[in-house]
C-alpha cells in the first residue's frame, strides 16, 4: 500500500516512462509498416505519457528520480503495469495486435492508479491517484474507440 506522495510519484514517473517508451517503439513500427494514421496515434499517446511523466516529476520536485530497488516498487505483479503487456513486441506486429497491447497497457495503468486511490489512507495520494486514474481511463476510452473504428 502506498502511503507516501513521493513514493507514489516515483511509481507514476516509472509507469509513464515505460508507457512513453513503448508508444515510441510502436510508432516506429507503424511508420515502418507505412501506417501513418496509427503511427500518429501512438506518437500522440507517447506525448501524453511524456507530459504525465513531467507532471509527476514536477509535483514531486524531482530533478532526478530517486533510485528505488526493484523490490521497493509496489507493482501488482512485480513489474510496472505499463510495461507488463509489452513483452514480445517486434517489428512485425500488426495494427490490431498493437492496439490491443496499447489498450491492455492503459487498462493496467488505470487499474494501478485506481487501486492506489482505493487502498491508500493518505489524502494527497488518494487525490492524485484518482486524478491519474481519470486520465488513464480517458486513454482507455480513446483506444477502445480506435479499435472499434480501425479493426472492426
């Protein structure tokens, strides 16, 4: 259970950093595949993650991210939720699979923030986790709409 705002923000920074890297990777893959529409989507999602990363760094007053040992992170499955679903991504991934991976990642990020908000007793952690969960839910909604429009 995360009861310290700085510990929460370290988690948020890592989660958003992982998301940004993955979106940048997917954007490059879509560029190589010639799918500029989905490339643009992933670039935009990567920018959102970079903004969230900067916001978390600013809120924590971090010039550099404090170093945590892997066992000090309180991830649900031992790995950052935004990184968990990305194993095995390669340059041959198709649009449907890329969108599904992005959706799984955003859904896991939302679940992490919502769980922190539900379980923490620190009012500041709860408030900020709720805010971050709301942003992630918007990403989930947007990706579901893209999947519906693109794949269906």
